[in-house]
C-alpha cells in the first residue's frame, strides 16, 4: 500500500520550497523504492482571490479519509490584508484534524551556523512540544466598542485539562521512547495562576507516571534566558501554544535560522501535517533565494513518521553535508539558488 501524501504548496516561498521537497520525494521514491504517492492542492492566496475559497468545504474529511500525511509550504500573501484565509487553511487543518502536538526539533547541524559563542553540535539538540490547538490561539474573545477610543479587546486563554494532559503525556512518552531523561515544562503560572495553574497541577500528576524521567519547571522568561545561556541543559521542552510559537523562532536561530527549521503537527495514529517553521516570506518570493532545507527536513520528518526513519536520517546527513560544503542559499552564507540547493541535495542522495 502506498503512503498517500497531500501537498499544499501555499503561497510565496512556500511554493518554491515545496517544489524542492517534492523533487526530493521523487528522487527517494525512485532510488529507494519508497511506496509514496501524492496529490497537490492549490489552496492559498491565488485560489482565494479567484474564487473566494480558502479551505474548501469537506477538505478536512477528505484529508482524514484519503491521506496518511500532509506536507504544507506556507500561506500568507501581502495582497490580502486580512489573514483570515491563511488562518482558515492552517489553523483550520490543525484544529479540524485535532493536530494537538506541534513538534519542533532544534538541532544544530553545523557549529558554524550557531550565533552563540563556542557552542557545538553536542550543545544544541532538543525538541520543543508546543500545544497546538488551545491557549491564546483558540480564537475566543471579542471586541467591544470597536474602532472607538473606548475600545475593549478580550482574547481568551483556553486551557483544558484534556488538552494540557495530552501534550504533556506526548512529551514524556517521546522522552521515554527515545531514551531521554529530562522533560522541562514551561508556563507563566506566577502571572497567570488560573490557566497556567492548570498546567502546574497537570504536570505534577503526569510526572508521577514517569518516575524514570527527571521533571523540571521553568517560567517562560527564565526558559528563554536559559535557552540562550546554556542550551545543552535541554532535551525535551513542553509548553503552551503562544510560548511554543515564540520559543520555536528563538530556537530556530540557535540552529541556523528559519531556513533550517522543520516542524510537525501531529495527532498520534492519524493523518498529520509537516511544514517548515518559516512563513511565505514575500520579500524573497520569486527570487530563487529561499532556503529549501527546512522544507526538505520537514519532508524527512514526514518520512520518519510514515515509517522510513533511515531515509529521514539520510536527508539530515545530506543537509549537514550541504552546510559543511557551503552548498547553500545566501541566508546560510552560500551563493546558490533555491533550485540549485534542491538539486544538490537530490544529487547527494543519488
Ligand atoms: P509568518 O508571519 O507566517 O511567520 P513572515 O512572512 O512574517 O511569515 P517568515 O516568512 O517566517 O515571516 O520570514 C521572516 C523572514 O525570515 C523573511 O522575511 C525572510 O527574510 C527570512 N526567511 C524566512 N524563511 C526563509 C527561508 N526559507 N530562506 C531564507 N530566508 C528565510
């Protein structure tokens, strides 16, 4: 049985980097006999401008029924001031498929890319698990007296026992199954005692089920500081939607920038979605300047998830080689274009 992949290139550089990821899948399918098939969906700004459709009706059910994984580039277009269509697509899929785990591996592949003094590949190798369906991104709230000097804006921070528990359990299970020994939970329960008090109490309960794992708690401001001061202390970090979003971008810089940061949106045992952390970067779109490596690493995470961990490891070593040999785009100090880097990775995997 082929593994079925839904491809959503999206907008801007999303389209360019997804093309390189597909080139990679084509190469691996042919050279490693991987049982893969894919279908491309044109969801994004062009379709929205043309037809007024962001996420087509029935899309979620179709993805759930017909696919094993989704690979998405990025959505967002400066021609459309409201972000609603992009939110409909990205958050629509995340919440529609209940992809409650956002997994962000933070791995320094080459010390020459690290902005921190004297840090090596051994020092930066951890994973952030961001709760992906609740928190301040749940979309609850409202505006009162909108566009008047008296306007009041309320954005609710939604934390459910079920939602908090399942992301923490996922982080602990990940640690245990990977032979790791430490999980750090980060919140701001000192300033947000109701919502993040629930994180504290749930963490205390979940910890008891994993006596083999050393639990640790850090307020998010301390965690941000520690992540820069001594990233080697971290193995697994679990946190809420907002903090995970911010920490992921901070962590991306430790590993060489957004052009190298992949992520996964997972519902265990069900169709899951893989994507580079970066957005559509309109400033780079159409210039053959976007770094395709994050998208290619995201394709690697997808193949790992689909049961081909060896192939995922091969992709990661090809990316390491590209960095070592300066076969990179300008964001990593190289002089190559998006397509040239994609070709180089595919050639290396030949
Ligand atoms: P979003 O709000 O969806 O995160 P954005 O357009 O605000 O999107 P990004 O697209 O994530 O932000 O990118 C921020 C900047 O980082 C870009 O303007 C670009 O200069 C740089 N960047 C992002 N991705 C890449 C990439 N793949 N290769 C090179 N530079 C990148």
